[in-house]
């Protein structure tokens, strides 16, 4: 059903599907801009100190007025490394510096990442942003191993594996590596995971969240019982690619001596208590 209306700003007649429409198509954007400018600014940016409007429900999430201020704020508190801030701090053009280090001086991605004190995956995102071609880890290894004998390669890989196992036993190093990987992957827990973990913690159950097993991170891990609980969303974990990944993941964890329990989204939404009871029965 359409209604014939008169625009409040330009007084032109227009047709609308809703009875509450006050503005034509041309004047709608102007009215929205005026509304945004006249909103009561109820928050202060934690980086630049500028006042901005924020919904009451976003108080814990949004702390800065823009994405630029948010990235600079994270860089300031040490949560993430922002490439624009590094350019300003060191007075260099990071694009030219990375291209020179990697493609002219032939420095590996691992060494460049340690130089800037960031994770290698985050460094690869920088290369993608700047449009710089980079060598893969295997290409760097082939180039390095080309002048080595097979015995030297075996000794080097064995010593590297032993060194990494010793480091991963240290809790500080392990937690730091986990944070770096999550930052590089822009990881965030889903609402379903948070809800399930909150319910588990209310039952006085001690568990580790995002516990690292090899190269994988378990959603919930009970260390004494060697039990891993994976919370699967209905959409992503029904895709054929994710099903294959989940099989490989389960196979690796079972070989490491863990038992896996997968809890589906539809079961949690139907009854979260029954899903928790399944976990308790396994324990």
C-alpha cells in the first residue's frame, strides 16, 4: 500500500510505503546527518579525548570514536601493533622497509617478525595490505637448505623441535604464543561459547579455555580427565570443508590421548542444561 506524502524540508510530493515517512529520497540523507550531529554525545574517546555518541549497550565494547583511534589505542596499551604507529615512531615508510628487508636483503618472514616483535601471520597481513609479494615459509626453507646436507637438515629440525617443546612447557611463553596467534587471526569467542562457559563455571567446574594441543586450540579442556569439549555452530561445522578439518583435528587429539565431545548449537539452544549434563557424564 502506498501513501502520497509531502516532504518536510523541500515540500515536494512523493509516494511512500509507510505512513510515518516525512522526507523524500533526496532529503532523507540530509535529515540523517542533522540527526547524527544533534545527538547527545555521552562518551569520551579513550585515545583522543573527543566526545562521541555511544549506545548504552555498547559501553563495554566501544571505547574509541573511530577505527583509527581504536587501532592507535590498542597499539598504545600493547594489545596489538599498528603499522601506521610504527611508521610514525621510527620515522620510516614501512612499505619500503619491508620490501627492502624481504626482497632485496632476502631476510625471512620469521626474522622480520622478530625484528618488529609481532606474529608472523600479522606480518603477512601487512604484506597483503601493502601489496608486497612475499615468499612462503617452505620457499625460505628450500633456499636455506639448498646449501646443506641431509644430515645437517635432520639435526637442525630435531634441535628446533626439542627447543620448541621446552619453551611450550613454560606457561608464560605458551600464553604469549596463544595471544599472538589469536591476534593475528582476529579471533573472538562466539556468544554461544561464552554462554556455555559461563554456565559451566557456575557449576564449579575447573577447565582451561582455548587450551593449545599441538597446533590446535580446544574450546574447553579438562586437563585431569583429558577431555576436550568443542562447541560447533550449525552453519560453519556443517560445511564439507569444516567437516574434513574437524575429522583431522579429532584424529590428532585422539592420538595425543584426549577424548573429544562435540556439542552442537541446536542442542545448546534447546536445553543448555542437558548439554552440560552430557559433559558431566563424560567427566
